[in-house]
């Protein structure tokens, strides 16, 4: 048999199969998932077959590409349908993107009840509490408080009193769904990646399904992202990064908290949207910029072409579907799905379009409805108007704009672009702990590190960047995607051709050594360490404690010892809020109550989650401020950390 990828399974299917297992089989589930992952698979039409052993086969029927019902997974063993194999197959398969939420007047799913929440433990009088985190996150030394700041910390969400819901407040059903999201997220923090096996993931999937049914798609999406990253971490996926799981866990907990506190427009943002709304935009004249491959962790692949309007507004035309990197390479040369145009994606990246009846989503995606008509038109070079204007904006201003788009907790559908348009001089390769990147000088003085957008060997990103690193002194016009860091950093997506003729889509087009200028160009020394205002900031002392919680859970953080010296260093650096959050987080992790007989009581998972969320949101806000400051020209010396005054203070504040 040949190996075939498992089809995506609907979250509610996986949750139901796991919940139906006996306690004995639940203990064997993680081992069954691991064993099933080593067995051969075969696809025949819409059905994928797994050979459990020489005599037993497991089938996943996925009409339309998704396993949508419990009965679509069948097993031939003697214990079926009550066997562990069906649940293991669902847990081994990727989680499917949920279907659009039902209409507001649809009946709620009575079977999708939120998971029970752990009892609240009462801390001793001198112990830090979630209220302490609020006080620490509202540092009186700050001279600026953003308008988005609220005085509430991220405490567990409790169901709202029974009352008639209005568009400006969450309904009782939404409060219950948010409580389930919070409980499932807090359980992951308590157990860590090591303890968040298939059962914990099923609780997240059930919470995600309930949230989707009750019109909370943003929280549902965050829960699914956490499940995907947990699976990647436990499988040893080399693309997994702890920082990504930190971000998604904080998004999940923060969204769940804000359902209980937000109202009006803020509540609408917290609820999110399952579908991107497309609004009419009349007639558009579009100029192609470049095309990039799109490959997602969920197995989707395709291409995205960026275009610009005469006034500099950026839009995208995409084609992404299940298929991975192979589909991405094929789609680039397929006809764009927009009107009757015969242009392929790669051709559109260098040509133009005239569109009538255009529809555009808030994030710039062009709709392809029946009323949209498009014809090919002349494009423009990057050095010609109107595209040349994109490179005229100062890099610091571009970085500030992009940072608002790539913020870890940016508002959904907030619009904006994370692309930067720069004129650079290549300096050479620089080795880093995560690999090699290309150093360039932007605006004559700002050193920028250019990283690989995708390491997949089937794509041209890595080879092109390494080849460009052998041509120091070359001047290029580039397009990159901002990477938030305490030093200027981009992923390199497209550049002008080194010969000055045309442009290069660095994910698809492959440069040759003959394309580079004479290797006798002057070589510039590359600094061993990146510079920037945040390079020497001790913020990492708090960041590493936030990240250390995720792999092994709360107990590990509680055993790491005293943090007094680290807190003292943070205060000396002008970060008293960070010092307070670090102290409170460590105390919350280590605190365990005992009953009258000396027996340990259940840990206060909700209180610890609130402290962790406050620290995670704070470090993200400070890091973003340092990133913005790093793009300012000049040495950028600071007498104090500007992020301490500009970062939102409240625990779990929504951004």
C-alpha cells in the first residue's frame, strides 16, 4: 500500500468519538494514535483505508474531502464500534475547518455542553491573586494608558444571569460557550504539551464546536489552532514553535474572557466572523506586484497574487485548497479565478487588470462572484507610477503600519498589510541559531535581516536567498513580510532582478549564478549580533517564563525556584510592571492549598491562567513597541524602555 494523508475530520466528530470511549480506553488513546500513525494507508476515491493489522482495516469516508459524521469512520475489529481505533483515527487526522455557523435563530446544540470547570480555590490572604495581576498590570509609574485598556484582568468567565440578550451583550449561551473555551485552554496550561493528549484535545474540539454553534467563530478558530499546534508539538514536527502556541493560547483565553466583559462594537470583534464579508467596490484598475506560494500546516496549498490600485491600496487574488506544496506549484500557472481573464497567477503578478463590479473583503481579498468582470490590461514596472510610490514611504512608517497588521492580537478583519517595500544593498550572509539569513542595509543606515519565507525544498525561497548572499554590494528593490523582532527583520518574498530587467517571485522563480553581478563587488562586514533598541532589553526574563509553562505545564514553572534576582533586573531596566508580573506568575504556579488533613487540594488552574495571560499579553505588547522603535533610523539609543509606557497594562486586554 502507498501512504495517503488522512482526510480532515470535523471537530465535533473527534470530540464525540473520544467522549464515547470508556475510561479504560481513554488511557490507551494516545498510544493508539501513535501506533496508528505508523500503519500504511491507501486512498480509493473519497475513502482512506488504514491497515490496523493484517486482518483489520479502518475506513474514513470523506465525501467532499471532510469526514463530517461519526458513522463515516468504521472499523473491522471485533470491538467496533466501541473500539479505540475509530477515536484514534479521528485524533490522528487534521481538524477540519468548521462549517459556517448557523443563523442566529437556529436551535442550539444541546448535546454540546461545555466541559465542567474546576472548583475555585481560595488563596491565603498574603498570596497573589488575579486581582493582584490587575494591579501589577496597571503600573502607576506609567504616563500613558491606551484607550483600549480596561481595568479588568482575565478571570474565569461565568455564565451571565438569565436575561434577554441584545446585540450589545453576549447571550447566556455564549457565556457558557466562552466558559468552555476558557476551561479547555486553562487545562492545557495546567498540563502543558506533554500532558495535553488526545483527551485534552477533544475537550478543545468540543469547546470549539460549541462556540461555532453559538456564533463565536473567533474563539472557535483559536481553539482549533491550539489543537493543531499541540499535535505538531507532540509529533515532533520541525516547523513547530513554542512561541506560536503561546500566541494562540493567549488568543484563546483572551477571547473567552472578553466575551463576558465586552459590549457593542468590541463584542462584535470578540465574536468574530465565520465568513469574510465582501463589499462592492465598483470599478478597479489593478497593477500586479508579485505572486507567492501559500502552504499551510493544515495541508492546504495554492498561490496568492498581490496587486495594487492607483492610490496604493493593496489587494490579493488567491487560490488555496487542500493539496500542500504540490498544489502550490501547480496553481501558480493556472488561470486566475476573476472574471473572464486568461492570465495565470504568475502572469498577473507582472501585468494588470481592469475590473468592474469588484467586491473586496476588509483584508483586501478580491471576490470572484458572478457579477465580477475582469479583462487584462497593461501592468507597471516597480520603478513606474503608480507602483513606485510604494517604495517612497519611509521604512519606519511602513514598519509601524505593518506591525498593526501582524500584531499577535490584532483585530480580525482589521485590514492593512504586513508587506514592506524597501530599497536595500546586500551585505552578505549571517549565521543565526535558527539558520542563515541575508543581511542588507536599508535606507542607507538601517541593517535588515532577510529570512527565508518557507524552508520547503520544493520551493525556491532557500536557494534564491543563499545565492543572493554571495553577491554583496548588489542593490535591489525588494518586497518582504515583517517579522516582529527587537531588530529589523523580514521574510523575503520578491525582488527586482539583479540584472535590472524585470522582477523575481522568490518562491517560484529560481535565480542562476549567471544572473548575479560580478562577484568582485565590495564585501561589507556583517555584524555578529542584530542591533536595535530592544536588543539589550531584559524582557526575555519574563518571556521565557511564559514560554516555559507551555511544554510541561504549571507545575514545572512552580519548581523553577526564586525569581527575585530576575525581578530586580527588570526593575533596574525600567520595567517594573514586568517585574511584578513575573513575581505574581511564579507565586501562582507554586501555590498549592491543603485541606484540614494536610491533603493537597486541586490547583487553582483559573487563577494561574489569569496570571499567565496577563504576562503573555504584556510581553507581546512590549515586544511590538521595541520592534517599531528598531526601524527608526540612527543608533536609536534609549534612556528607558518606551514600551513600558506604551504597552497596554491590563491582564488579558484585547487588541
